[in-house]
């Protein structure tokens, strides 16, 4: 089955840029979506179709997808961005169909 | 405003059954594709299954770990999504989220607050 690999944790100082990666075999051939989840809350979609932002999501959030790695970039990081972030794809050959990465804990120093 | 409100969670013994409901409002439920996603305590997200709109065939897909034990259904007259869970195992313990499903390929744009299901003797 298809596997998405994320780093368990990423740390960044306020005002800097955070990059969270999501690795998968030829992931560039898939649409990648990203979710933010704060403690005790439901996930929120922050990027869909590799790089599109839902309404209400700040422009500081952006996404890219190339080769075997998709990346969520958060510019000018704020304390409120501290959360778990998950990438997700659809893989019809997988027994799960929908595949999530293991999640990355973003810590704002 | 889109609202998804799950109910029906609780404590159940291994081998038991439970039915979750998800009341939807703020959008045209009958044409929406819907999914269930779960999260075990302290763990990541896991997709459970989806149901398409009746106008698009009403097809239902399940993840392998729940196939043949869980059943997703919908009542468009009540704007409600259901998850019938049978033969529950301890590893089914999780918060279960109801989500809207964008279609193909899917992403999940709106989420409920979640319902906790605990499977324990």
C-alpha cells in the first residue's frame, strides 16, 4: 500500500518560515492535501490540490509538490500556527484508498 | 454555515455494536459525498470510509480494517449520515469524525467535532 512519510517534528522561531515535508513514491502524480489540527480540536483543511487555499486560510500557508516530496510552507510563523499537520492523498490501489501521513508536530519556539 | 454534529459515541465491550449519527446543516446534504475519519488516542488520522450521493450512484467504499464490520449509510430526508459499527475491537477505540468529501480525488473540507468510541471490557 502507498505510504506517506512526514518528519515527526519541526521547530521554528516566530516570524521565520516553516517547511513540512511529505514523502511518497512519485507523489507528484497525486493531488496532496494538508490539514492542521490543534490540541482537542478537529482537523482543518489548509491546502488542497497541492497548492490551493480554502477561503479563510491565510496566504502565509502555501503548498508545492514535485518528484517524491510535497511540501507545506508556512511563512512568518505565528504562535497560533503551533499544531499537528497531516498530508493526505488518494490511492486507489491501496487497501485504505485514502492515505494520511503520520503527522508532523510544529513547535513555535 | 456548514455544521456537522456527531452523536452516539460511548463505551462498548469488544464484540459489541454501536451506531454513530452525523447531523448535517448549512449545505445541500443530498448531493454531498461524505466520509468518516477516525483518530485513535494520541495517534494520527485514519480514513474509515465514504458514501457518494445517490445522484452519483450512492457507492460506498471502506478501508480494509473495517470492511465487513462497519456500514455507512445516509438518510437524505433527515440530512443525516450514519456509521454502524459491529464486531467492535479494542483497536477501534478512537474519535470518529464526520466530514464532507470533495469527491474525486477526495479531500475533507468540513469536519464535525468528533464522537469518542471506546471499546473496552
